C-alpha cells in the first residue's frame, strides 16, 4: 500500500516539475506538446499526475524542456524528500 502512495506522489511531483519548467520557458501546453511530439491533452494528464509516463515519453518531455531525463527525475525525487 505504501508503495502505491509513493508512486502516486512521484507521479504528481513529476507533473508539477514539468509544469514549472514549461512555465519558465513560457510555453503553452499546446506549444510544449508540439515540441515533445505528444498530444496536448496527454500533457495535461501528465502535469496533473493522472497517468504513468513511459520512458520514451519521459525522454521526449525532458528534451522539450532542454533537460536531461536524469536531471528531470532527480529534481522530481528531491521534491519527494522535502
């Protein structure tokens, strides 16, 4: 049960990290979705922590944010420790 809670929390933090980075780049969800080559509604679901993201999509997201995937994941994990 605790693991499910941790995964849910990670998904939410991952989504919030993406939204924060996207806002810093002044990108709308639509523009960001185009850069990442994913659907805009999927971006919304990811940012809201509603869906699990596959490694390929996570890589596309990181690249669209001009980050390495490892940096995006580390930033997400650091939020969990707070």
